[in-house]
C-alpha cells in the first residue's frame, strides 16, 4: 500500500489530498438524498416539514390548473353561446329601409369564408300566459336560417322546427316556458307596444301564438328571454312590410373574421355597415381576459409560498445534518457533491409534488361537474346558480400549453428554492461542525 508524505511525517492529511472528484449526480448522492427524505423517528420533524412542502406544491399546482381550466371553460362556453345565437358579422342598411336584403345576401354569400347569411327581424314584446307575464326578445327568422343556427336547432327539447315557416307558431326557451307554466301546443299572447294608430293614440298589438317548439341553449339568459318567430310573420307583427332589420353573417372561422370582413365590405357596397362580434363584445371579452390574467398571477403566489417552504425545510435539514456533512467532507466528499445531495433532496419534493398536483388537477377537471353536483347534494345549496353565472353547468377546459407553463413554473421555482440551502451546506466548515461533537 502506498504511503503518502503526510503519513511519513505524521502530519494530518490535507483536504486537497483526501478529496476525490466524482461524476455529478453519482449514485451515492442519490442514495444520501433518499435517506435524508426518509428521516428516522428522532428526526420526524424534518419529515413533517418535507411533507408540508410536498402538499403545498401539490395543492398550489392543482389549484392553479383547476381555476385556469374553469375560467377557460367559462370563456369558451360563453363564446360558444354568444356566437351560436348571434351572427359573427352584423350588416345594417344605412339611412334607408333594408328592403333589398335578398340581393345583398346573395352578394355576401359569394364571398369566400361566408357560411350563411340570415335575414333577421328583432323586437321587444311582452309574452303572457294565464299564469304569468314576462318580457321577451322576439327574433324573426326563416326556417332555413333557424336551422343553420345549430345551437338552437340542435337543442330542441320538445316539438320540431319542420314546417316552421308555414305554421302560426313560435319557439321559446325552457326557462321561459317554465316561468309561464306552458308546454308544447299551448298558446301564449305576444304584446308589442307599437300597434295600430287610433284617434286615441297607438294601441298595442296583441296576438296569440301556439308553441311549436321548446329549446334549451344551456345559457339561462337566453333560455328565459328568447322567442323565435317565422320571418314573414314577424314582418307582419312588427309592421316591417318587406324589409328586415339586419343581416347576420356566419363565417367559417370566427377568430379570423378580420380576413373576411374586408371582402364583404367590397361586395356589399357603400350603403351597408358591417360590425363583427369582437367589436360588439369588446368590453365583455376584455374584462374576462384581465380577470383571467390577474387570477393567474394571484394563484401563482400559492406555488411561490410552497417553494419557500422547501427553502425552510432544507435549511433545517442542513442544520440537522451538519455533523454528517462534516464527516462526509473529511472522508473525501467534495463541495459539489454535498451541494448536489441537498439539491436532489429539495428538488425531489418539488418535482414529485408538481407531478402529483398535475394529476390531481387534471382528474378534478375531468370530473368537476360530478364533484359540483355531489357537493351540492351534501351541502344542500346551489354552488353555481344559473341566474348569476348564466350557464347551467360548471365547465372546465384544460389548455395544454397553459398547463405545461404552470408545471414548468412550479419545477423551476422548486429547483431555485433549493439552490441557496444547498450552497450553504457545501460551505459548511467540517472543523466548526465537529468542534463540539
């Protein structure tokens, strides 16, 4: 066996002579990190701190994923309902009755990207039954146009739209029918404020209609106010003659409406005014976007606080293991090896907690409506009143890119949180650590 110079002279071996560099993240570093995570009974407090840090990261990531998915779901559902009942582009006639709407509709249908052009009459009226009287928004559409609004034609609960143009009937929402306490085949009265002129003034127009269809759009605001009437009948009822109020245009890609509206203006001519769905709902969509961004920032603080728990936990672990660190250093472990041991220990808590939070968040989002109904039954109260939130179910829509960003942020914060305590562990002086042992 080779004898070093220090052994010949009897002098103690220096740290430079005994330290041996090892490959980064060697097996013994992983082994030590695993042992530190599985603390013994007398070090149980360290395990509690590690467990709290793990739960904090898991709940923070899961909460952020769930809340952002619900907000995305609300935004998507509201967009679908708004765009499903209204045209993507509204066309008005400037300073003249819109009597040549058929010619204008023909020109607009020829524009690439246009799916359908729907002539529309819209007016306010009172709708009454023997049990109740309510306000309603009456929309006059032909059978062909109404069937192109798939949100309506695809959600007929009672009755049918077949032969809608040839019958003296109307279609209304389920909530409105329930409030009026009427059903399919019953008759209701529509009262319009502007009717026939008499020597005593304008008399309201009153006419009875049979309920030909009942729909459920899933948005309470529409289901309790919307009434559809055949286009020709609405022209007679509202005294429009041969004109319509507007043309509603459906395009193939609502998000790319800017690329279609230019050719539509050229085809329509100078007497037509065009407004797209973004401009008409700009304030509403801006508020949703600001709320979504602010919520993301606020909930990200939960993950940040959980990462700070990792710092405190690793700092306590370093203090608890100072004797072990000193012994490892005297046995030849380098500063880098010591730093990597505690880096692995802290990062493992963050990585495993992030993965667990991802799984918990995704599973919760997949079953969120069932969970809502279960909690509603247990608590005996409505957790999402359609009167307030407009929608009849709790939506959740997971955005893959956004979820990946949340996971990446949690992983980065978890790793960064371990750098300082790991560096402190590597700087521990073995002599000072063993002085009072």
